[in-house]
């Protein structure tokens, strides 16, 4: 029974510690996602171009280091990687409120923290994305754990921006980032207490033996080869890459647009972003059932088509509460489909990939999917400064119609996508 399954997975201490660590850390990260650009915008008076550069700095590691991070995760101790990453991220984030309190905070400091934190987070995510199969095996128990973990992530997105708006209302954006530093500290302590019952020694040894002659280059090529020889992985990654480019351009300018052009307060922006994540919670919870009933291809395609019209609502509303309510409603819809999409695609990769390949496949997909983010953020700031914020955001909405077209022609439709337990082409 569903209730029995839920009780059994939460009685697993490893799962309870992992989901608590993820929720606390992701909540803090969501606070910083709003607070960091607000510090640049309000405290340091950043221009659209500067915001574009800041967005590029926070996403550039995804383009430059994703493949390497995946290879490191497959060869290393995943729990140790996550623990070390949390410790370093805590120190990086807390430096911003300390510098602000000492009146020495600069844009260069923000850029450096954004770049370094994103780099460390990349290695954390590489380890985290391939860690659940090690704890829960493969099959229904893993599916259940992944569904709960993705729902937790959605809830963190709901709580984080709302907390950021509250913190900023009573203090300022730099003080709000203390919450993120504290979240990393709690995550660090929880991850330390996880006991790995399914040893990964054999998997790591096999990966090392297969890549000892050519080192990391070979293991990175194996991840690329796996993704590009599977049509569904390839189509999803390419569609996500195009989507990431235009969404990065959009997100770079969205906060500036609603604050300066629609005259929203930072608190209102934070609450809209936070409350809209409730749609993501529902999307992640129904993803497994929707995929089984309608098939992964249909779920991904419908979800991708929903993004552009929902995002366009921001450009159609007028200043005032009515516009905020309309944007909130549209964002709840888009968040539902975003998490329906990401949960279905992520769960498929984690269930279908061989254990020794999972870190590389996840990070190769991330590299292909998110590699356009720094370019998109930079382009958004540059074009926004040249032709105007509204016009650039309109172009971004038009570009968001391309990913569903890629999926339409790239995903299998006549036969359902079936998970595979092994892949003969792993050795390059």
C-alpha cells in the first residue's frame, strides 16, 4: 500500500538524513538565488549587463567542469565529496554578509563567490545525483526515494524564496545569505551521519581499472558516448541545452524587469517565486504515475510546450497586485510542468544507467543541458542593454518554443522507452 511504502522509506535512517540534508541545503540555496542578484541590483546598483555577467559567473562551471565532475564522482567517495562541498560552500557564502557588515563588499567579491560556489556545487551534485542507487539499490524502492527527494526539492524552492523575501523585509539581502551558510552547516552534519550499507568499492575499482590507461579523459568520453548513442538521452539533453540558454537570458532580466518596470518590491518578487513552487511539488509527486500512464515521451513533450506561454504572462501584465496574482498563477503552472519534466527525465536516467556509469551520464547530460546557461545569461544582459529589457525577454519567450520541437522529432513515439540494465559500449 502507498502509505506502507511511505512509512518504510522514512523509517530508513539514511533516507531521513539524506532528505533532511537536501531540504535544508536547497532551501538555503534558494534564498541565495534571490538574494545574490538583489545585492547586486539594489546595494551595488548593477546594470543589466552586470547582472548578465553575474549570471554567467554562477553558471559557467556547468559548461567547463560538468564532465570532469561526473568522472570524479564515479571514481571517488560520493558521501565524502558531498560533506567536503558543504563545508567549503558554508565558508564561501558567509563571507558575503561578513563583508557587507564591514562595508567592504564589492561586485568582484560577489562574482568570485558566485563562481566558486557554483563550482563546488557542481561536484556536490555529481556525487548526490549518483548516490541514491548506492543506498537503495534499483527498482521500486529507488523510484519511491527519488519521488520523495524531488518533492523535497520542490518544497525547498517554495520555502527558500519566501524566506528570502521575509529576511530582506526585516534586514537586507546580504543578511539573508546567512541562512544559506547555516543550511550548508546543517547539511554537513546530517551527511556525516549517513552510513553507506551498499559498498561502492567494487564499482569504483571497476571504473578505475577501465580508465587507468587514459585517466579522466577516457571516462568523460564514455559518458558522452553513452548519451549520444541513446536517442532519448540525446534528444532530452539537446532540448534542455536550448531551453537553458533562453531561460538563462530570461531569468537574468526577470527580477530587474519586475522591480524596475512593474515596480514590485523584492518581498513581492520573493513571495511570487516561493509560492509558485507549490506547483513543482505537485508535479514531482505525480511524475511517476503520469510517466507510467502516458509514457515518458508524451510527458516530456507536453511539459516542454507549457513553458513559453506561461513565462510570457510577465510581459503582459500591468503594475499592481492583479499583475502579481496573474504571474503567480502562471508560474505555478510552469513549475508543475518543469518538475514533472525534470523528475521524469532524472528518474529515467537514474533507473536505466549502469551504476558504474551513472555519475558520468548524469553530469554529461547536465553539461549538454546546462552548458548554455552562462552564454544565455551573458547574452541576456548584453542584448538587454542594447535593445531593451522587454524586447530581450520577448525574444527569450520565442526561443522557448524550440525545445519541444527538438523533442517532437527526437523522442521515440511508436515504442515506449525501456530502461536498460547494462550497456555494452561502456568501454570506449
